[in-house]
C-alpha cells in the first residue's frame, strides 16, 4: 500500500493555498484510516485476550476444585 501526496512544491516558487490544504487533507485522511484500523485491531486483540484468559481462568478454577 502506498501513500500519495497530490501536490509537490518547488523551492523558490509560491505555493498555492488550495494545493497545500489538499496535501494536509490527504495526510489527515490517511492518518484517520490508520487510526480506524488500529482501533479495530486493538478491539480484536482485546476480545481475543478476554476470551483466552477467561477460558484459562475457568479451566484453572475447575482444576483447583478437583
């Protein structure tokens, strides 16, 4: 997966505000996309951890009782 900055600026030439803003908007969208993916992954890991540790806790409790 690659990330593309739509506008390239050259030293000594004036930047156009709309192009600068477009670059920042593109960067913001990319960050938000990654943030969403990280949140989804973290929630999945959390659920897996709870399921795994909850299951282990129940098994250990049963072993201790027996």
